[in-house]
C-alpha cells in the first residue's frame, strides 16, 4: 500500500504480523485481566482490535501511543480513567480503520496519538480536531493523505497555524487540492492498485464533489496521455 506517511520503522514498530500473533498473545492474558476486573473488558476489546489492524502486540501498541500504564489493576481502580482510555482508543481505532495497509494504519495511530500529547487536547478535543473542517482530517486519511490529515487536525486543534495565518503565499485565494501529486499520479497511472481498493474508491467519490481535485486529476491524466 502507498501512503504519504514517511515515518520509518522504529524500534517499537514491531515486525510483520506473521512474527507475532498479537491477538493470540492478548487472548492468553485476557482471562486473567477479565477475572481481575471485568470493567477492563471493554477497554481490552478495543485494544485487541487496534492490535489486529496494526499488527502490534500489546506493549508495542502502548509504546506507540505513548502510554506508560502497564498495570491493569491500578487502571481498574479509576473508572473515569478507564472511560477516557476507552474513548481514546476507540478514536484511534476509528481513524486507523479508514486507511488500508498495516504501515498506513500504524502511521495514523502514531500521528493521532502525537496530536493528543498537546496539553490542550483531551479526548473530546481530539475527536473534534479530527472531524473539523470542510475536508476533515478523517476525510484526508480516507484519501490516503495521512500527513495532510494530521496537519489540518493540528490547525483545528489550535496547535499549528493555518497557511494563511503564517503569511502571504502564492496559493492564497486558490482552491485547495486535497490530493498530493504523487497520489494523483498513481491514481491516473497503471499502478492504481497500489492505492488499495477502498482508497481508490474514496478518491473517485471525492473527485466527483471537488472541482479543484477533479481539475488536478484531469490535468495529470492529460499529461500522462501526452507523454505516452
Ligand atoms: Zn478535493
């Protein structure tokens, strides 16, 4: 799968899903945890689904979202914290499930978790930042534009300045093209399959409703035809 996520693998990225079976690993600890406190079952369930789509084991998931909590019994004593963690993981799951491919899903989880590290962003703030705007961060993710999604979410959360707030730019007043050039070129080229079926369908649907992106795609299509 092709995404614009430039985050290379790091030591907590984990290997391919075949090396670990995170779901199995968690299944082993699950009866223990559930016995310990059934209030954690919902939280564990969401964590398992996140592990499944990212291919991370439990510690890798917690490392990558910057969670230092490893003691479930301490967590179980704080219902409000359980609720916050559950909402947070559910938000990450919803965002990550919108992209295709393990690498892209990991990228979305890491970027959303990074966003939530800002002092001013609680879980509700994260949800609001991800869904804010004419084309929201979540919609950018669906187009495969993960870095752009994070950027609009950071602006929406008030932790980054919008381009027009930074200073005059040659793009001021021009309609926004939401697709990056490399993705447009893949979309109009022979390698469209690299985008993932669902992402390609999302792009097709977006173009129908977005004149700027439609024009950009048609321009590149013509350029490609002329070069052949
Ligand atoms: Zn567009």
